[in-house]
């Protein structure tokens, strides 16, 4: 079992606070924390909604949507779940799972309904003691996908309590953990039934998380870390003893910059999860973003066929170029007009045109006509185009169905613009499935 390091975000209404016991509001927004934790290699994010009233809960749901949008890892939503609708809100906000508080009998009764509707893998249980799950093993095994241990003083538990819970329920258990030495972490994660940790051990050490994972891996614990398949010695270096690195945005595939690595920079990149380079002019290693804040978080590092060049796919903070440009490649030399049929780019470009029509109406525009007529007209057209696809599918000519699907997708994009849904929202949901 791969053991997980989960960051925790505690919400009071729509603000991030320090923890369950200390409600000091943090300087960083929930969205900023989400981006930082996922960039710094947290495997999951657990969001604890500390709100009490329904209005506060709705504000927290809004914050959870932003957390999910910013995160590049699964998000589990916990707290203030009282009914089926609350689970639905959390999952529809984009969370990979919702966690029921098993200290409440009503949530135990709710488990079956939500598990049957959404699948048990999307339903976790938050437990505070062995008493909360005693005699409930059949319910847990049938309707719950995992356990999160909460509720102790500072969310810290004795090893005896953890052992009791893992023995009482044969489900993966994520436990809170204070700051500790890497050896203690590895020892705990090595125990059967422990699926992962959260709390200060992750939040307070987020910038060193990759190094902690590396230590655990060396100790025989299976983790999601940078397990380099090639060493620096496997690469073919240039006459200066360096390897060139081409850097690409992992989402858009845009080429951002080109730089060089020596062995020290290569190892620092693997260890930290942030791009490090060697400056030939200054003759020193440097961390990209150390002074500007424009860090590059590694998503993938690949060598070419000759192993003499690296391709780095990164999550770029801010801009990559020292000129202030997003990419260093902006001086056009020659360009031939061509039809770009990359699906993701085409969808985004058409969607942007639709948004522009909404913000800047154009006389005679069919798109503006639909927006002016409102949601009912847009829905009517979506329905009509869907029917046209069904009719076209009965025709052996594939050209007709291509035409009708294109019409349908255009009208769906108008609907998306009307409802504030983006292609990134859609692709993120599909990727999660």
C-alpha cells in the first residue's frame, strides 16, 4: 500500500484557520494553501469545515470549490454534514470523497444512502475513538471507503488507540501526527492498516515533504515520491559537464524556458520537487523563483533518446522569463499560417470567443441572441441539438454526425458560459472519474 501524506485545511466559514483548537485566521487564503500544498507534493488535502450553521456551511462550500479548483491532488471534505444534501454539495464541489462524523448516530444511518448513491469509495468516516466504531464493522466494510482519525487533544493519539482502531475496522486509516523525526514517521507508516498521516507533520514541513518521503522510501515505506529511474551519471553531459533542460508547462504544453543542470542542481531538483539550475555566468547553482517567487514545481522529468537533454514538465508560478514574459520564447523568426486542431486549444479558443461575445456584444451575433433570450432558450437549443445527433447517428454518412456534434458542443459551451462552468472544470471532473 502506498502511504499518503495529507495536508489539512481548516475552514471557519470561508477563511482558513490554524487548526480545530486554534481558530486564528491564516494570512493565506484556502485557495493559496491548496495550491501550495499540492505543488509541494502533498498526496491529498483534507478540508475540515468547522462551521456550525447552514449559512456558514454554504460559505465553506464556496471555499471548498476554490480549494478543489486550485488543487492538483484529491480533496476530502469533512465537517458539518447533517443530511444527504450536504454530502452531495461536497462531492459536487469537486471533492474526491466526503467524510461523515461517526460520533453522530444520524451520520451512521446516512452512510448506507450516500454510499449506494455515490459509491463507498467516495464516503469516509471520521472517528474519534474505538467506541464510535465498536459493533459497526459490517456498516463500515459495506458503506465506508476509509477512516480519518480526529478529535483527540491536538488531534494526536497514542499508538495503542491507533492499533485498536485498525484492528476494529479493516479499512485504511489516515491518522493525525505531530511534528516528528523522519524515523518515527517511517516507523508509524510501516504499520499495517495505516494509510497515511495528516496534521503538523505535513503542514509544518510542507517544504521538506519530498525529503521526508525520500527518507521513508529508503526505510522501506512505499510512498508517492520522486523515485528517479535515472541518476545523473546515466546522462550524457556537454563539454561543460552540464545537461540542458527544456522546461514546459504541464497543463498547456507551452515551452517556457531552457536552462542547464549540474549534478548538484539535478539532485536538489529531485530532493525538493522544485526546479534547480546551474548558472554558467555566475558559476553557481540556483533555485528558480528563490528571489522572484516564480517557482517551478516538478510534475515530470524525462530524458530524451540519447539521454543528453532533459524535458521538465512543471507547474509554473507567475512567469518563467526574467523579462516578465510568461515564456522566454517570444521573438518570432518566421511563422506560417496553419489550422491548429489540438482539441484542448480549439475548445478553449471557441469558449473564449463565446465569453467575449457575452462581455462585448456584437450586433447580429447568434451567440448574443442566445444570451439575450436567456437560459430557457439556451436549454431548448441544447435539447434540439442533442436530438439532431440521435437522428444523424441513424444516417450512415459520418459527415452529418460530425456536423451535428459540433453544433451540440457549441450550444453546450454557451450553456457553460451562462452557468459559469469552464472546460477546466469539466476536464478536472472527467480526470477524477
